[in-house]
C-alpha cells in the first residue's frame, strides 16, 4: 500500500462536505445525497428511509428492517434532536436522541454520501460495495436488486488489480471492464466516483477555530512541510492510560498491509490499528480501543488520513501528533489546498503527472455465465 519511496505526486481538492470527514459545524443542503443507518443494528439502508404507510420512518438493510432518521439531527418521526443530546446509543441497544420539544425519540445515523459506487452494469449502488465471503466477490444493492461492484478504484469485482495502463471504464460497452494482464486477460470492474455535497456556510451553527502553525521544515526533495493545529478535541478521545501502549503500537507500524477497509491491522492487549476506508488515494487509519464503544463517547484515540506513497516515518509522526495533541492536526506539503478534516492528520502532496491513456479497444460479447 505504502512504502519509503518518494511521495507520489497527487493534487487533492477537498472543500467543505466533499470530504467524507467533514468539518464540524458545516450543514448541507438537501441536494447532498445521504446515507441512512438503522437505529438498532446501525446497518446502512439499501433503500429509502421512508414512512411507507406507518407513522415513523424505516428502511431495509442486509440484516432486516429498522427505524431510521429521514434527515440529520431528527428522530424517526422527523422531530428535531437537542444539539446537546444528539443521536447516539447512550448505553442502550439502539440509537436515540433527546428532542427539542421534550422527551426522547428513536433515531439512526445519517451521513453525507460523497462516494458513489457503480455496478459492473453501470448502475448506481444504493449502499456501499461489500465483500461476499463465500462467493469471494464484491456486490451491492441496486434499485432493482443487486449486482457486482468494486470496492477500490481500478480493481475488478473479484479484487484483481487492473493493468496499470488500462483503467476501469466502459469503453463503448454497456458494462465496465479492464485488462488485468499484459496478455489482455480482462474482467468486469465497477466505477467509483465522488459527488460534491453542497454546503451552506451561512447556516453553520459554529465556526472552525483559527488554524495555528505548530512547526515547519523544508524537505530538499519535496518542498515545505508545515504542521497546523486546528483544535477539534471532540473527535478524538483522551489517551490517558493508553499512551505508552499506543506509542509502542505506532513504532510497530508497517504500512504495506493492503487497501481494503479492515480491522486489526496491528493489535496489542487493549488497542488496534484499523483501516477504516479509502478516499481516492488516501487512507483513513485509526488507533481504536478494543471492545465496545464507550457510551456517548469515541473509541478513537488517534486518526490520520495519508496518501498512498507516504513514508513509514511520516505516518508514525502523524500518528504521534494526533495521539499526543488530541486535536484536528493537519500535516501539509506545499503547494496544497486546504483539506476539510475533523480530528485527524491529513497528509497531502503536489500535483500528479498524467499516466498513459487507457486503451479503448472494445470487448467482444460475452454471456452472463462469466459473472457467476
């Protein structure tokens, strides 16, 4: 996944809610696609969060049906949650919130949907692309059923990497595909894209604290590296009692561990490092406390977002900063754009060089048995 080579040049523009880790206080308009989760199982809905003839909102997930919230910060009836007691489990078996009008209501998590997965037949997934253990392929729900998809860009639905000079694409067909070998072996793949979540800054309930420069240094090969503290302690838990164990875990970190979301990359008696997911060529890594998430709190004591190509030492440095400062800490290499982050370290680099354009050679017709 990552190694000691020079950072691969890439320019990432993340503005407001376009990032899957939005800045606290940003509020989005209804134009922003949303992901809904059930109240009891915290499973993502694969169809709409709707009333369907009942006096509450509900949806289907892979583990059955459940109550859900139609919008952020409301219960399953659409009643506004008190900002001091937002939707959470509070030690119970399901998510709930205290209502502005008084009393409590059942609710479900709602997130901005910035990553859109498409199936191999160019249909939008209605939930995330997930791995089928026994079938050893990736799949997702669609509006009319289910289909195969890819969890990472330029990978087949069976997680085989596309040939470097041939990206996943339709190339004039009604499905997406790519070559996987120099012998022109090919397979189906799913396209992945991002969509902008339009935000309304004038509706923010609170502004981000001013950025404060911590230190800066010059790298002879890559330019100026600057560290900023942006506050945001609410996103990361205090590391009291875990500091020495976490530092030992960081020192054991070796990044060549794959690119698919995965828990327990490295573990200790009480802690673990998880790969929570990817965004483009960036990886969301967290140090988590083992066991059940504390009531009303976070189990994350450090979080970093790093680009493919970040060196081992830079990743360990970013982990240590996030752990010790418990802050929204941004690690920037100039020239850069501002990254929208919350309680994590972001590592960004310079613009990318264009790779060779993919071939547009069409496929010959195939029968559906190839997908079985």
